[in-house]
């Protein structure tokens, strides 16, 4: 009887020591959260293992999109390999307005003051933004230098950046957004459903989102347009989205958008109107890459017969996941052209 007791005590001791290792501790916490939500099947599936492997080891990081790093191989259909951001005009730094950039002091007010003053160039550092920065001006450009992380540590129905219409010509470029949901908790109709890093509201036209990375938020999307008229001409390119509860990019009531060269790791991408009264059409989703269960659509949901036939989904690469092509009830489907589906499905 003594030998099993000794062996059991040793195993418990090893487990306690192992939990003290940061990477192992994180995985214990992730597994517990999954058990607590009944999501063990998701975490212990092959796709779940691959997501864990990428996060833990960094292997596969070469797939990450960026201003000069396309997630898809260059082809005649997808020739672009980099993106040139809009030029900053006399930019100010949030540190000019008191930002600490230490990851613990809330810098929301300093960012708001910088945005109110003009274009913004964010120097390297970790900036805590647990409030909302509201942009109402047109032609306001925000760009992050290498080494910037914009972090949120609370679960609330509040966005980090709200762009309010009517406005035009704004941009947000080169920033790394990190939320407080590393275990991918997905709960709608509760606090956090609108924990969205960047959102445009109403007629925000010609908005540029490029070279950013997003992960670990509670909200239903990482970037979202919103409104009965959700703006025209959005340019959403060379961004990375990971660990989304649902959407990386959600176009609601938007037209004539260009969604290209983005990487979606276990995230969804595409238009989804609430109902047939919202605008849709002219949106092109091309040359994006979906991995680890990500999926893409030209529009598949919405009540009252939404017409998505003016949207085009082409030259995208899906490694796992699925392409949702079925139109909403009484609606019209988008057009799907020359997409590559590796170990994936259509729905």
C-alpha cells in the first residue's frame, strides 16, 4: 500500500511544480476554462491542438500578415506583397499628453487628447486602453511604430476605438491589439458581446485598417462597421485576426469595401447585415487566408431576405474551416470565384 501512496504523492508534487511554469500554468487555466464552459471537445480536437501549438511555440508565425508580409503566396490574381499607409501630417504622440505606455496606467485619456489634436504616431510601449477613444474628425490618421501593444484588461461592452460618422478618410495602421479573453470564451447577450477593438458607426467612408494584429477579445468581432448606412469604401488589408469568438472582420451595412490579404486564425470574415434594410453590395473579399477553422462569406445571414449578390469572394485560401455560401432565407447569395479549399468544407 505504501508504494502507490508514495508514487501518488510524487505525481502530485510534479503537477504542482509544473503549474508553476508560466506556459504550463496557462494551459491548465485554459483547460479549466474549457471544462467550465463545456468546450473540452473544441480544445482537444486536432484544430484545437494546432491553435495551442501556434500560440505556445510561435511555430507558424511566418503566416502572420503585416504591412509588408502577405499571408498568401504572390500570384497573378494576388500580386500585392505590401501596403503603403496614408501619410501622417505633423503627428503627435500620446506621450505628449501624458501617456505612460507601461501597460498598467490607463492611457485612454491621453490617446483621446492626441487624436483630438491631429494625426497620431504611437511610440513603442504597451498602452492600457480600458476606455473608448472616439474619433469624429475626418482624415485623422493613427499609426503605431514597431513594438506597440494596445491592451485591454476588462470585460465590458465598450470598444477601444469608435469612429463616428459622418466622416471620411480616417486610418488606423500597424498596431497590435490584445484583449482579456485568451481562452476564447463565447457568450452572447452578456457583458462583453460588444468588446470590439475597432468599430465604425454610421457613414464612415473610405476608412483604412491595415497592418494591425488582433487577438483575445470577448466581442463578436475584432473590427465591425455598423449602421443602416454603414459607410462606403472601407480598405481592410494586411491585418491578422486570431482567437476570435466569431468575426475578425464584420461588415454591417457597408458597401464597396476591399477586404484583402488578411490572415484569419480561427476567425470569421465577411458581411452580415441584421436585415434587408441595411446596405450591401460592391464588397470584394480577395486574397485572404483562413487557417485553423476560420471561415469566410460574402454574406450568409440576416432576416427579411438580404441581397448579397453584389459582393464577390475570390482567390482566397482556406486551410481548414469552411466557406459559407448559402444565402439567408429569401435572400440572394454573393458570388464565389476561384477560391482554394484545403481540408475545408462549404456550407
